[in-house]
C-alpha cells in the first residue's frame, strides 16, 4: 500500500483546496489498495477559509503534513514553482490542472497529465465523480461549487465553459438544494472585505512567478477600481517588495473588479507597461494604470504574453 499526498500549491486558493479535499474522498473510496491524504501547505486563501470554517470542513484536510509520502498527486497546478518542498517530481503520479501554458510533461515524467481548458480545476474533479457514479459528500460539493464560481469570477462568459456550468448543476442537484447563489454572494463579500483589510497579505499569497522572470499578483473582488485609485502608492510598494523577494525582472498586478466587469493593471515599470500594452491592447496612464474592457485572469494573460 502506498501513502499518496494530494496537494495544490502553497497558500492555495479555493480551487486547489476543493480539488484536494474532494479527490481524496473519491480515491479512498475507489482505490482501497492505497491511502490518500489531502494536504495543505501554508495558509488557504480567504474564500477557502470562509467555506472551511463556515461548514467546519478542516478535519478533511491535513495542514503542513510531515509524513513520508510514497507518491504525490498535484491538483490545480502543473509546475514545480510554488509547490511544497516535500514534493519529489519523479514521484508525482498525476497532475490535474486547467492552465494552457505548462511544462508538466517535462517536469513530471512519471505522471498521468490531465490539463483541460475549463474555468476551474474543480470541474475536472466533479467529472471524475460523475464518471465513477460516486456520490460526493456535502462538504466536497460545497467546496467544489464555491471553487467553480470563484475561478470563473461569478460565471463570467469569457471564463466559464459549458462543462463548468454542467458541474455546477451537478453540485446543486446532489446537494438537494442546500447550495445557492446566496452562499456565493456571502463568499465574495467576505473575500472583498478581507482583501481591503489585508491587502499586502492577499497580494503576496496570490502572487505567482513564471519562467522568464515574470511575476503576476492577482486580486479579485468588488469595487477594485476604487481600491486601486485610493491605495495606488501602497500597491506599488507591495509590488516592489514582491519583485525583490521573488527576484523577478518584471511584475504587475491584475485586479479583477467583479461588479464593474473589467480588469485593472498596475505595472511599475515602462518595459512591463509596453509588454502589456502590446499583448492586451491597453493604454497606461501616467500613474502606470490601465483598464481592460472585460475581466481577464492571469491564466488567460499568460498565453498572450507567450
């Protein structure tokens, strides 16, 4: 029997937490020859904490596990950057992600790779349960439901696919009406208030570095136009600190304003401004701020920069 750790990146968002939580339930029920553990390293981001605490789901996860694991499954991730040190690339047996830019096959040569163009990795976990005709518990359904809404920015048409919508319907049906848009509104309101109170912490926890010495911080919430306007000096200071700490040549912020339906970019550096202006067809003002006419996520920006 192998002990298998299922884990997302350090300081995971709701999508990563939901995938680990639910996939372990599926695997332990359908593969009794191995033991699967959902491990979370670092601190889950605000939406994940909101649902975990509201529904008392933390017992389904192990935080900062120290066991010696035989194998690993990576969820909502396909790069070694940002993964826990416990992960041994040659012992990764499966990778589940939804990002189009990836080197997963080279990084994890022994792994089964599942990378598909959906809005949330949670959708792929729901589809696994459906294929196995496995009844997910309410905790799993709740996390997956929230993750799909979160990762598609409240079902933005440019992000949410038909598969995401079908997975949501499945979660709603399986929950017997216990999941609703009201829960989603609570989750987004909590996230926005947390962001406003802990701006530096949120930007650092959702910062991602990429090959080519590029770093992108991403914020998601209501009224971020106002936040950027009133706290621009603070945002630039945080970006400067993250650039030094992560040794990135270029860095920028993508702030997704959910109620206004567009993205705001803050780029502290002319070369970064030029890169984004060319790739995204946006114009920066004298403060290094630009706005897109629609919401766009980091995972959608990366292929354009490539």
